[in-house]
């Protein structure tokens, strides 16, 4: 597989260092609010990378994605909500897990959170190693990384040493740094903030140290194979992660760096601070399906900007409907001969799809191959009164589309949506119980209203001697 590596600014052959297991770390959500669909463009793109490595290239995965559950934003938001940091961030961790399931992201092997004991210890250990190597200094109870001690600082972001601006994201607090470019490793406690003391004095970890320490704790010593996130993380976050991990261990941190371009809305990056965001629930509330959102977010190459609109969701939905209609038509093929020319066409399309995906995740190219095959196979089914395509051919076609979807993950989400009742299943069951009770109480009007209410919402109740069952209208 070829992957564009931000570190070298070139596309390179990717093989995991041990030949079999990909050790990958991707930066996760800051859990102070529900993730927006810009965040999910990055997470879904990295999910497609994971799927391609796993299902297409055949590697085992050891994939870690963290939760940033302590920083200025999470602390402020939890205080405003009058909740403990833990309880508050738990809410958004759960919401994130729900959204991932809705959007068909494969669960990753590890989801560490910064404030767990083992992770805080790993951070403090890394800071101690940095101190031993002379990369740190303390000021007003906080510990900083002294950038001037690391000659190749700036190699990922390609910054010249003198021109580096103070980090815009988390280093803007008025802490007493000796050099504006230095960044904080451990922040001294401020009144009213959560605090931990594991040997760096009472305080809390900086954002960057959490990722370096958790990556090496859970993936083993560097270099790991792949580190990824959105492009806004290149500087300062990933640059600082490299400085910490390499400064502490003297070993390369990650061989490959993969960065996903932004999702835009109205010509601007979609971001919580600008307020131009939609989250997954906003999209569902407008009547769009999660499968269409997933499709739309992968339909442009991950290294190109994508502009969000409801129009792209409508188009994505139409493409998915075409796909599932086609698969339903394939399922109806019965009998008939096998045709070698169909088998070889399908084999060629599978090969083309694989090579598109293996070429720096060219998903739009892969979709093109898939729809070209669909068009040709539909045409074949239109010929000779349907006899140009037999059941054995249909099996091969189905297998090919299943293989495509292992990487894309869109049909699987659509199928799950179709299998789900139009009314939540627990609600249907509760209403069936309520109706049974109404009938026992001889409140037949009420029982009929329940049945009619459900029918209006697309659910039909069927009574039988063994009880009541529901089906879609
Ligand atoms: P955060 O919760 O801010 O730490 O961001 C989580 C992930 O979403 C990071 O990898 C960001 O780079 C990514 N991200 C944030 N905004 C966007 C956007 N508009 N488009 C694509 N990725 C984004
Ligand atoms: Zn990170």
C-alpha cells in the first residue's frame, strides 16, 4: 500500500515494521461537547485507512485512539455544567461511542483517556526522562519543554527554528515560559481545577504529553508505524508529540504521519469555536441517514478539502440507493448459466478497486470502479431476457461488492438502518404491553388508539395466540 507521509511530504510504500501488525495511534476527540461532522470526516477517513490495512492488505491492527478528557475546554465546560470533570467527560465519551456506532466505525483496540491513573503515570515518567536528558525547566510550579534543546524540532511542520509562533491551541495561557515557543508538559494547579500529583508537583498534564505517553505505553517502544489526525494537528500538537517522545527515548516516534484535510462550511473550517458546526444528531434530525453522511464524507479524497452542504447528502443518499437497489436485483437472480466473461470482468474490477485504495486511499477512484461495474452488470441483466447473467455470476458479483464494502463500510450501515424499526424497538415493546393491559382492562378504545398510532408511524401489529408481533408497514 502507498501512503502519503507528512514527514517526508511524499507517497511511500507502507508495510508495518514487523510485517504483520500495524501499530497505529490516532488523536481522538476532546470530550467537552458532542463531536461535529468535521471531526468525523477525520475519524471516518482514518477508519477507512484502518479497514484497508486490515481487510484489504490483511494486516492485524493494534490501533489506539485517545480521548482528551482534561484541558482548558473540558475543565471550563464541566465547571459551567456544575459537574465533576469525570462525570462531564463521561457523557461525551458515551455520545462519541454512540455516534461511531451510528456511522459504522470499527471499534479500535484501545481508547485510553488522559486522566486514567496508568496514563498519568506514563506521562510523568516521560517528563522525568525528558528532565534527565536536559529538555525541561520549571517555572512557577509548571514544567516546560525547552525547544532550543532539540535541534531537529520543527521537522514535521517544516518550521524554521526562529520563525515558530507560540502554539495557538493550548499554550496560550499566561504561564511563565522562558521562550514563547516552549510548551508546557505539566501545568501547575490553578484554584478550583482538578489536580493530580505523581511527582511533577500538583497540577495536570499538558495536551501534547498525553498523546506521546499513551502511544508508547500502549503500542510499545518507537517507532510506531502510523500516527494520524486532522491537518490542524501537525503544528503544534504533533510536532510537540515528536519532541517529547524522541527527546525522552532517543528513538524515532512514528514512521508515517497521516493527516486528513478539513471539512468546510461556508468557506471556513467547520469548528466549534467558529460556531459553524453540525453534529451527527443534527443531520439525522433533518431526515438524512447516517449512511449518507458516511458516504458523503469519504467521497472526496482525504487530502482534499470537502465543502459540506445538504446537497452532497442528497447525492450520497441517491448513490447508496442505487447501490442497494442493484444488490437487491442481484439477490433476485435465480438459475441460469455461469458466464466466464462476467467472472473475468468481476475479477478485473476487484483488482482495480484494490489498486485504487492501495494508492494513498483513493476512495473516489474506488467508488468509480464500483459504479462502473454496477452499470455494466445492470446492463447485462437487461440483456437476453435476463439470461446473460446467472446465479453463479450473481454470487461472484455479491462477493465483490461485499469486499468493497469491507473498506468503505457504507452498505453495512445502510442495511442496519433498513433493518431497524421506524420506531425504537423498546418503545414498540412498551406500547404492545400497554395495549395488552388496556385490552385486559376492557379499554378497547385505548388499545385501538395504540395500534392506530403505531401504524401511522410505520409499524403494524399482528395478534396471534402466542402474543403480539410487529412488522414494518
Ligand atoms: P478535537 O476534538 O478538536 O481535538 O479534534 C478531533 C479531531 O478532529 C482532530 O484530529 C482534528 O484535527 C479533527 N478536526 C477538527 N475539525 C475538523 C474539520 N473541520 N475537518 C476535519 N477534521 C477536523
Ligand atoms: Zn494527540
